[in-house]
């Protein structure tokens, strides 16, 4: 079995991305992590090389991918992890903020895919892992913008998996539940009409994240996908109940699912 050796991990400055990048580097992979705040020139710590890349900028993505390919001669796998979270009632979120969020949570991954797929096709193999969310399977109250971007990411990934399978390229999605990570949340102040439900939901989200899985546990899952000869399309990560949410959505009436979320988040 061919083992992927050169891995590009986006959003590796903290949280899941940083934990995955460091774990894979410790396991012997040649890992390049990206951050839009990284130094202008590549910096190396152990087996991890950090490079500057802004996934919302096509030129920046092309330059970052080209840099890795020129240094290594190949890119075996990509973990599209970079993301952002907007919290607020959909009525109140400015369209510019919606566009920015979708740019990060969906189109950024697509930009990276468009740059690496020709390289992987020439190699005859490659693996793409797109990090989605439970919020990519069900619309979360007051995180509708985030869910919109992650729903789009999942639909894109599902189509892409079929399109590139003849080239020896696999596409997988990971749906994490709550993870203890850096706060990448942007909060849009709600109108008074949405109180107290908005505050109730935000308090519950914050409490759940504090009790969430540590990001370091994601590394072994990513490694398992990278080493699999035939990886599945979708993987869950997190607490047992949260990993069951996509399944429950398919099995339970919508009215019952809505009642459950209203009860949990006191909305």
C-alpha cells in the first residue's frame, strides 16, 4: 500500500489544524501547515513546516501549493481544516459577513482542491480530507451562517469524490462535534426580539465546547484515513451523542428533532 508522505494542512495555527499537523509530523509525515499570519518565509519546527496562505485569496493558495510542490516534488494529501464561525440570528447577520464565512468554510477548501487535484492526478493518487462539522449535517440555531457554509462543503465534497475517483484520488469528510479549540467565533449582536433565546443558545454552545473533545484526538483519525487503502466518505469525531446527530436526523421526524434542539439550547 502506498503511504501518503507529504501532507498539507490548512488552518494549522491552532486548534484541530495545529494538533493534526503536529501529530502527523511526529509520525514521520512531511507536513506543511498553513496560516494567513505565518511568516513570509517558511519556518520549520521539527517535522512541521509553516507557510503563509490565505485560503480566501486564490493567488495566495496557488503560491502556497506551488511552494510545497517545488520543495517536495509531490503533495500526497490535503487536510482542509481552515474555518470560521459566525454566531447570530440570520436576520441580523450582514450579507458581507455571510459571504466572508462561506468563502472560508467552503470556497477556501475548493480553491485548495483546484490547485492540488492536477498534481495528484499526475501522481496517480492522493487523498483529500475536508473538515466539516455536525453543523454541516443539521442547521444549528443562531449558527445558520456556519451551517450554510458547512452544508455547502459537504455537498461539494460528495460530488468531488465521484469526479476524481478515476484518478486514484479519494475525498473524505470529517464531522467533528464540540472540540476544545481556539475561539474563532464572530458574534453578531442580535436584535432584542431574539432575547433570551439567543443568549441561552450561546451559553450552551460555550459550555459544550469547554467539555468537548481535545483537538489532539483528531490526529489519529486523520492518520487512519491517510493510511487507509479505501477510506470512507464520512467520518464522525466527538462525543457519542453528537456523532449520532446526523443519523438521528435521517431516522426521526423533523418535528421531533426540532423539539430536541429547542430543549437543549433553550430556544
